[in-house]
C-alpha cells in the first residue's frame, strides 16, 4: 500500500515542486511569475516534506566525505581533502525550502490549522539545524519576512536555541485539539498525515539537539532521556521520505557509477570499519550496504588518494553505493532520523548519566533495530550481537562502542558529521585524508560564494578547522 501511495504522489510532486520553485533568490518572493501566488496548505505540505528529504540527501552528499563514508575516485578531491568548496547550491536549496516552510506556517496560522503549524515548526527546526551545523551563524530572524535583501546573520548559539524552541512549539501545536483543517495524508510524504508520528519525530530531533551539547557545560543527559522517552518505539516510526520522480538520488549515483560516470565510491575507512579490519569481526550490514567487487571482496577507496585499483576505475575492483541496498535502492526512502539512531542517543545519554543498565539495553536494541532496518538475516544478526565487536554486558559498554555503532547507523545521514566532531574523529584507524589542506579534521564549511556576493553581512570564514560553539 505504501508503495502505491508513493507512485501516486510522485506525479503530484512533479507539479507541486515545479510550481513552488524557480526563484532566483530566496528573499525575492513577491511578484515572481514562476511562483504559485497562493498555494493551498496541502500543496505546501507536499513540497516542504519532499524538499526535506531531498535536502537531507544534499547535505549528506557533502558531509559523507568528511566522515569518510564516501571518497573521491580522483586524487585530491576537494571535499576529501578539506579544501574550501563552494556549496551555493546546497545553501540555496535549504533556504528555498525554509521560505516555503515559512509560508506554510503563516498560512496555517491564518487558518487555525494547528497540525500544519506543528509540522512547519518541525521542518523549519530540521533545516535550521542543517544550516547551523554546517556554517554556524546564518540568516534567520530577518530572512523570510521581506524586510531586507541583506539579512543579518544570527549568532550560531542563538540559532541552536531557536531550533530547540521550534521543536517545543511543534509539540504543543501538534497536541492541540483537532482543528477543522487536518493534515492531508496524501500530501505528507514523510508521515502520511500521522500526527502522532510527527510528535515522535519532534521529540527525536529534540533528543538529537540536546545530545549535541555533550561537550559543553549545558549538557543535561536526563533531558535527552526525557525526549527519547516520547519519541520512537520501532522502525515503523522513522521519519523518512521515499517519493521520487524517478529513483532515490543515492541509487541515481550508483546507476551513474555503473555507467562509469564516477561517484559514490565508498571510503576505505567505512569498509574497514565493517569488514573486520578495525574491530576484528565482520559486520553483516556491510553486505547490505554495497556489493562485492569483481574480485568477490570488499575494497574501499582511501580519502585523498583516489582509486587504487589497476584498471583506472572501470573494472569495479573497489566498492561503491549499491542499488541493492535497503538504504540506497531505487525505491529506498531517505531516512531523516531513525529508531536505531534514537536508541544510540539514549545509550549515550544514559551512559553519561551513569545509568549503565539502561545504556546497555538501548545499545543492544539499536544494533538489533539497525539489522532489521537493513534486512540482515536473523542468524547473521544474532552472530554479530554475540561477537567480540559488541559489548556483552553493561560493564563492557563504553562510549567508544556506542560511537562505533552510531557510525554504522548514521551511514549517509548528515548527523554523522555532528557525531564525528563530538567524538573528535576517534574511530578506530581513522586518519586524516592524504594531502589534507588542514593539519586537523574539518570542523565547518566556508560560506558559499552565492550568498557572499549578494549579502555583505556574510562572514568571511577561511579556516575550516575553527570549531562551532558546541564542538568542544
């Protein structure tokens, strides 16, 4: 039934997204002939939920090189080696989406449509967190009300607070008595109009946000656990977007790779994290992420070095993203936040709070749920859970083991970069890419030239080793 829903909705998206896109500047929303002048709430809901999934992909297609899920097949790739790179396209996509979300919230408030207000708050919080975690300071308070074409850049710590406030407001709005304007299930491509799941997602994102403060004096593990308690209880609750005009964008990368238009090569770090090199035990999830090479084995591409195979990239003797994976197949949904991630947030917060039994139970459940999500055979999952790579008691559990599993669970998710920075990139065998432009691991990206050319308030950041305020 869900697959039929996705096919039907794909046709609606083609019109809805096309009608709402096309502005040259995300502040230039008035009198634009390419924009629908008064789009109804269901159309805005389709557009904003669809863009949320696609923007998660766009950001992760950058950050996955920083955490060494992906590697450039060419030596000295700019993202591989921490060079200043222009991400104008991603910045614009995030702000175009936020402009649509802002419009949806304004219209929903006018109509007393509290469910739409709540969803808009969740989506705005998610997008604002993506911007904040990549760039730090960013336009928000002056960005969408048509008061200036050169909005101020709000302080990064204040934007973090705004994100958390939006999630709190979303929870209140979504739990208000039902209004006469209900979420239209066929227009919601994330939760299909399920308000209870939107509440759970707000809490899941709140737990993620609060846990981000683990390196600061403001960290409150009990507050993290309270948010977890109100969030997901199974993979059925996951926030995911699986409606595409053709196919999942990661599957499109894999398809291009099969035709020798190269991209999506898996890093040596990821392969060795899973194949037993780094942790001594083969992780069966590897078989669900990529296909074996032509030689029947698993070989990753070293970041910064480029492909090391002898056949100049054409024989496929190194691994890349697979169209056979439950995460990157043609019809696979893009996962925004998942139950396994939430359980590992719980494990970390409980561990830091000294609640070792709770931490251990959450950690084990996260692994089990991750295996389920990736469709690993039960016998293989149980063998891994019983192996030396996994803590077998609460006394064996450590933050290292929790982050080891979180690295797998957040594969191709933007949140992986936040975890890597919080963990100071201390994964087993994790090394700087060859020819890195920095003496240390990357901590932020430079502001895009497209924004800098239009807005004189854009900060001039050239040192990508400078930490964000929470990255201590």
